[in-house]
C-alpha cells in the first residue's frame, strides 16, 4: 500500500506547493510589474476616486447619460431573508437571466423594454440581458438611438454627441475579431468632460 | 451569418491546427523522455516521492497509481474548501464551503469536469482558487494526458508488458507541457485585462453615485490552465462571459485556441507514437469535421434570432443576444460553444440556457457523443480510440474478417470492454435524469417550464457524466440531491469509463503487432474517416435522441408555433 500512497501524497503535495503557491505568487509579482493597471482590475479614477473598472459595465438611469444593456444581476433582499431582488450591474455577483427561448417571462420583459424605448425595431442588445450582467458595451446602433434623448437632457447639439459616439466606437481587434461596440462608462465620462 | 464571422471562425481554427502540429510532436518527445530542461525539479520530486522513473507499470499498476493520485487530490481539495474560512489569503472573509457543495466541487475539479454549483467571486477565497482549484486544473489535465499516453503505447509495439510509469508521465506533462503554456497564455491574458492580484475587492462609486464592488483575484494564471487543460471552471461566476475573465474578442479567441490545441495535438502525438503520422491525421480530421459542422449550426441558429422577440419589435440584425456579450459577437460565441462542449472544456462565453432550442441542442449533443470532438486533454484521445476500435470491428463484421487496428487484433474481450465503456455515458446521463424528473426534490431545482425545463435537467447530467462542466444555468444546482448525484455522475464518467479503457490497453499491449498485409483495412484514408464519424454518431448519439426529442426538439416546434411557457 505504501508503494502507492507515498508517491500519491508526495506528488500531490509537492505539485500543490509548486503550482498552487510558488509559481502563481511569482507570476502575480511579474504581472503586477509588467501590467500594473490590467493586473489590478483596470480601475478608472476621477478626481482621485475610483469610479469603476474600464472593463465592467455600471448602471446608468439618468436621462443625461447613455444607458447600458439590461442586466440580470441581483442582490440579497434585506426585507426577505433567503431571497434576492433586482440589482443591475452588481459586480459582486455576476449573473445572466438564464431564461429560455420560450420563456413567457423573457418575452414579457423584452416586450416591456421595447415599449419603454418607444417601440421597434430596436437593436437586440438594448432589450436583452448580457451573459455576465456586467457587459460594459452597447452596439453603435443602440448608442445612436440614445443620442437624441441625451442631447435634449444636456442641451448639447446632437451632431456633437454623434461625433463623440463615433470617437468612442471601437472596431474589431486586428480588423477582424469581435464586433463594433461602444464602452458606456468611457462614453459617459467623456460626456461629463464636454464643455 | 456573415463572411466576416466565418473569417473569424476560420482564422481561429487554422491557428489551432497549425499549432497542433508542433505541439503534437513535442508531446511525443516529452513522453519519450527526450525533453529534460527541468530535470533537477523532476529528480527532486521522484526522490521525495520514492518513485523509480525507469520502472514501467502494467495496466493495473498504472490505473491504481492514477486512482491513488486522484484520491489524494480529492482529499486535499475537499479539506482546503471546508477549511478556507480559517486559512490565509481570504481577504473577503468567505466561510468554509458547505459539505455537499465541497464534495461536489472537489470531485468536479479532480475529474476535469469543473461543474460549478457556486459563484467564484461570492464564495471562494484566493487560496482555494490558487492552491486548490488551479492545482487540480493542472493535475486532472495531466492525468488525462498520461492515461492517453499509456493507451498510445499499447499500439506502438507487440508483446509489451508495461504502459509506462504514471508518476513520470504526470510530472513530465505538468512541467514540460502545461506549465510553460499556462505561463505564456496567462501573461497574455493579464495584458488583455484579466486581473492577477492578491489585493481585496475594490469599492467604487459609479458616476451616478452608487456603490459597486469590483471583484479581483489571482485570475489570469488560473484561467490560462482552465482552458489549456480543458477544465473550464470559471474564476468568476459567469465564466468567460465575465468582462474580467473574457475581456475582449481577442481574449475569447485565445481561449478557444487554448482549449483546442492540446486535444488536437494529442491526436497527432498518437500518430508519432505509433510510428505512422497518417493515423493521427485521420483522427484529427474526424474531430475537426464535427467542430466545423457544430459551429455552423449554432452560428446559424443564433444569428436567426428568437422569432418571439423579433415579433415583439427586436431588430434581427444582431441575432439572439439574450445571455451574450456585445464584444464577442455571434461568430466567436458559436465557435466557443462548439469547441468548449466538443472538447470537454465547459467554459462558456455565452449562456446556453438562453440559446435558441437548436443552438442549445448542439452543445448538449456534442457532449453526449462522448467528448471525443476533440474531447478533453487526453480523455478525448483515449475515448476516440475506443470508437476507432468499434469502427474497425464494425468494418470487420461487414467483410467477415478478424478486425485489426494498427496491427493489433481486436477480439471479443476488447469489444466487450469498449462497449462497457461506451455505455457508461448513456447509463449515467439517462438514468440520473429519469430519476430526477420524477423526484419533487430535484424538479424544484428547474427554473423554466415546458420542454426547456427538461433540457435543463438533461443538460446537467450530460455535462457531469461527460466531464464537461458547462450548464443550462437556470437550474438551481446547489442542493444535496444535485450536488450528490451530479458528483456520482462525474465519478462514473471519468473512472468507470477509463478503467475498462486501460484494461483494453493492457490486453492490446500484450498482443503481437502484425505486419500490414493486402487484406488489412487501412485506418488512415477517407473511408475510415467516414466510418469513424458514423460510428461516433450512431453508437455515441443514437440513444439520446428520444430524450432530445422531448427537450430541445419539442421546444423548437413550440417556438415555431409561438408558444411560451
């Protein structure tokens, strides 16, 4: 028995020390020196305060901002122990709706969102929840639909906002991989910086 | 579907196959002991462990050593998860993991399944992720590769008494293959935005003045091995859909590459080890063909969109976006889906539960086909070799000759053991699903009504028994019944499968290797490739069709009829 147990226990323990502690700790050190911003979560600061991460979406409800996609994240309900309540863009608990294609709840939600946006056709990303609940991006079509509203709320000419959206529209990586998109936090930060 | 979308798919698959060629040759060199740049580390490990690296093991000795290593890994991981509340590197102060969940999670990571009934950022300490889950990502992948090497050796020569040394194969695959790749891919992930830090979560105040917790952790290194080892267990709850786990289309493309390269390379390693590279290419052709077809179906189904939503006023241009991220797009989501389920990885960059019925059928069916397309690290190769034996057996029946594969006669014992292995998957999947669909304690876990609810349950046992780990996430999996039975399904899918496979290897190794004659059925040409593809589909897939008809296929017709649940 010891001919099997000794190698089993020692190999597992030794490789745990190597692959679970020594290497990842050294790797963390190297990563922090080589790419300090990314390794630390791509935090975005304004006036010395952390306002979020460049990679994580956050909720915007004010008419003065561009709005992100619907988010299915939740938080514990303080009034009802053991259950949860909606909390869009709660980054402490990433989540999708997980509703199926024939779900009446999902169809109802989509219909409501389309109606809230003034009727169709609306870009799909504007009325569906993302896989993470933290999608930082919207499609350029979605952003374009919001320009009029934001322009009215801020008293800024639409052409100026259209230019700002165009400036914040990222294309596919290497000209091929991925889809055109607009980072909502970056766009709204730029919006606040307009004068 | 667009031309740009197909160009993305073609580019990533081209890079996978192009890199599989050198990696496949390299793995054969490592397996033969020709790579030695970490020899002092190797020697130190063998010395402390009391292993004589020159001593070969028969199939029983090899299998027992593998089981012992996995049992030790399970015990250590279970203890770490239960005790994490008292251990260091726990800046968020998470409690120990509850017993059933710890049991399920430990089995899940030891068997290379990485089914997750918890959400990483809300439950796991940095120590548990790093020294527990990451380590099993390495060890379970290396275990699979070691077993595959042992099976390859059985075909390499005649009259063999041993299949290699498990400890040596395990250590070498870890040190020379997985570790260097994980360091390189991990660093690329950090550059792309995946966090790698021990700092606690950051409290941010959003532009609208709301508090937002930014979760962090030593994620990049673990995510690298999660894909390279076809493990698939996310650092964060929503896996590669999380903007920290899959920050960009480039990152998701690199993850697809990483979860494909080793399984494809191992098919070619097989060719090198048996001394005929054409044999490896034939296996690779079957695997690649299925990946392309599966990707096309998912891509077409998802870009078509959900007719109910289109009728509600959704523009059809982006396809079905529920559960998907804008930055990846439909093409990379489809390729990721087909590769993660074909490769027994189980990472996801989009939520299958919200796919159209046919888009969700494909990942489920790919797992049910036996995780051979290309399958997990190592497990894909030894599983497709089982199908290859059955394919030559079927061919032998048709012409009335004793079947041979690579000069080894395939006789009653091997075919019985092969069928035993192949039946493990349907028995575990359909058996547990059937019981769960009549148990109130299990049914209460289902989120969606109608046929989709059946799909959620069927997918869970499919994923567990196939050692995949992806999910139809609406299912509430953290219950004693599901934690327990899914854990058993994972154990059966891994070990009840591989023990008969190793017995086949032992039996074949001892046989003489016959010279090729004019009557030999060639196993590298298009005829064999077609036959193998058919055997995988019929022997692997047929028994699941009734269940699929009640789930995704019924839902597809309900959707066309405009019915909701």
